[in-house]
């Protein structure tokens, strides 16, 4: 909560203190002083900064995030409309990442120093090093321009046409998931290797347990905990990636809204977007904590005893 | 007590090494070798790009900004090895000049992050107390935001230019360095040699310089190398979004921005700048991995 409060202040301050007068961006450089003063008054920009902040915070707490200065549309409506699009994209990306990274990471660890492992490492390095927007452009070039398998860009609501929606979402989701896949794969591999050296794994083996249950029932469960942590830490990067991906594939989501807001120096938009991002981050952290206890019941019990 | 704990993890490894079959040991040597070879490969890639960037005025066959209306969007041929762009400019020349922008932005922004982040982390970790609280709260708040969003926010607020993009990327990377340095300091400051130095009356500055920094060097070095990779991607991303280098100065990101408009007519415009970013970043990542392996005391 303290962090969230600090964030709102920092966002507010940074937007106001940085150079560049937004009113001039909105009304044009050549406007006369009267109309500039009128705009400043209209949006409360002639008030002292602490007053502006408190006004904004008070309204935000009631769910009113103000109106976009560029379009006049209430920011809340716009966000509610766009957020689901980015959420769908992120969930698909996550799904792709987990489906690839989990088996690949496990195989890399179990078959350490074999061709499988090297292949896995190469894929991970590729995912870490390739610029997302370029990968996106290359995929458009190959699948849309050359093969005509998929449309290059655009968005159709899944409620209108699920098939067309997925056809347009699959490429951006894959691109968005690439970096994620790489990080997750490496984490699963290294933590599984670490866990395999633990005493309880040796015990399980010495009991005469076959390698398969040792890996899947004993080791993997423990190895997944750091992987979930990484998942949570990377969730932010997912949003950053969504900005680029939505830009490349022209998806009208939250990421594109962020970029447009920043470029237009639209205070209402930027503040709202940042607030939503911060709240989202805290929610994800909560989710990660809950997931820990699902994977490893011991964590919950220990936490309860400590309190 | 403390020294006994430190010895403990060494013992099983020793036994393991004893019973490891020669075949296993040979494989480990081979593995280490290949790992180092990859790191060397990464270093070679970086050197090639650095040399290309420095020698750009002599290596580039054409002026990277010279337009040629008779050669608009021509595929690769003997004169223009990688083809030409929408204004008839030579892509190969632009690519070489673009290396300057990417490497400069990548290295300088990480330098900014190190110069600001390491001292702050040192102060927070060494003195603890209220100062630590304040620094870390702000750091946590900043870390709640995706690196790229902060960079985009700063870059758009400062105005689009290479210097501002570099500054924006550098500042966005500061919290990461603060946290890493602080963690290192917390681990090192309780060591006996630091306490001994303090006992004989060494100044704080001397303790930082002689004991804490050298012992935190390895992870910082790895982080810096990998951060350069991230910074190069970030710079090209900002330029791609129009928030970085402005035309007609060639940069890999802005070249891709332009290329996106001609995917049907001139796909080669999109191939090369992206490949250049990919290979450079790969080079830094390989080197970072190599450093991590080489400097990691836990060998696995």
C-alpha cells in the first residue's frame, strides 16, 4: 500500500515536473495566451501541484479517472474497453510460454549436456536476444505477406468471431511470449538441476524409486517455486512487451493506449494507466504468493505459524 | 561457527569429484570448454561490431544519408550489398553507421545506471537505517513498473533524441543496480575482514573501495554485460517507436520503423537492421552467460 501511494506521487510529480508544456501540445503552439490560460483553468492546471494531486487522488479513489484531453472520452471507459484485449493477449502469451518452457526446461535439465539440452539452451538464447518488434515484423512478412496464412494485423472481438480473433491474436501472442519462454525455460532448468542435488532427492532415489517419479513428483514441484517467482517478476515485462507488440500488430489494446497517452502528454490518460499498471503489479504479486502455497503447502503453514 | 558453515558445502563437492568417473570428468571439461567458446564467440561478435562502429566513416561504401532517386528500394546487388531503402540510401552503409548509435546508447546508458545505482546501493546497504528505507521504498516503487514503460515515459517526456533516449534507458536501469549492489553489500559487510578493517580504523570510503566493491564485482559485472544487451534492445525499441534517434541519422530501430511500411515491396529493408540488433544482443548475452559461469563459485 505504501508502495502504491509512493507510486501515485511519483507519477504525478514526474509528469508535471518534466519539461514540455502539454497545453501547447493540445492547443497548438500558436495559440494566444488567453486560450492557453482558458485551457489551463479548464483542466485545473492553474492550481498548485499538491491541490491538483489531491483532487486527482480523491476522484481516482471514487473510480473517476478523468477524461482524456485528446479525445474527451472518459479514461475509465477506454481502459475498461482496452484492458480485456491486452489481458487476452497476455494470457495467450503466458499459455504459449508455459506450454513450451515447462517441457523444454525439464528435458534440458534431465538430459543435461545432451543435444536436447543444447537445443533448449539455443532456443532460450534466441528468445532472450531477438528484439520483439523485429520478430513480429518477420512473422508478418513470412506468415501474412508470403504465405497468406494469417492477416497481418487488426483485431476482432472473440465474442463476435472466436476463430478470426484467434487467427489475429496468435502471432502477437507468440511474439509477446518469446522472451518469457526463454526466461522461464532457463529458470526451470537451473532450479531443477539445483533441486536434483538436494538430500531428499537422493533419499527418494536410494529408496529405489524410479527416475521418473523422482523427477516429477519430488523434484519438479520444488523446482517450480522459483519459476513462479520469475513468472511474477516478468509479468511487468509482459506489459512492456505488449506496448511494442500491439504497436507492430496494430492491436487496439492497453499497451497502445499507454503509448498514445505518453506521446500526447495526456495527463489523465498517463496517470490512470500508471495507476492501473501499479495495481495490476500488486495483484500479480498477491497471485504469485497464493500460487506458492498451492505448489508447496509447507509455505502456508510456516507463514501461519510465524504470525 | 561461521567458517564451519562456509566449509560445509565444499565437502560434498570434494567427495563428488573423487568418485566422479573419468568419463564424467572429461565431459565436464568438454562442457566448460564449449561454454567458454560460446563466450569467446560472443566477445568476437562484439569486437566486430565495435570495430565496424568506430571505422564506420572508412568502412561504409556510401554516405549513409545520401539519397539516390535512381535506386529506390532495389534488392541487393554488386553495388549495394544489402539493397537500398525507400529513399535510395545504401542499407549496408546505414547498418554500419547504425552500429555506432546502438553501441553508444547501450554502453552509455549502462554507465549511467552503474554510476548512479552502485553508490546508492552501497549507501543503502552499508549505512542501513532510515536512508536505506527511503532509497529502497523508492526503488521498490520504481521496480513495480516495467523497465520499458519507464523508459518510454521518460523518453517521451524529455523529447525524442538519442541523448534523451540514452538517459531514459540509463535512469530506468538504475533501480536494478541499486537493488543488486545493496544485496551484495548486505552479504559482505558482516564478513570478518570488513569488521577487522573497521576495527583498525579504516574509513568508510576505504572499506567500500578496498573490500566491498571488489567482493561485489562479479555479479555487478555480469549484470552490466547483460544490461547492455537489454539497453541495445531498448534503444532500438525507442527508435522504432519514434522516441529515439531522429531521421535522417541511421539507427537500427528507426530503419525498422521505416521498413514496416514497405513489407510488401522491399522486405529486405526489414531483414538486416533486425538481424544486426539480434546478433549484437546475442553477443552480449553470450558473454554475460560466459562471465556468469566463469565467476560463479557454485559450479553446476
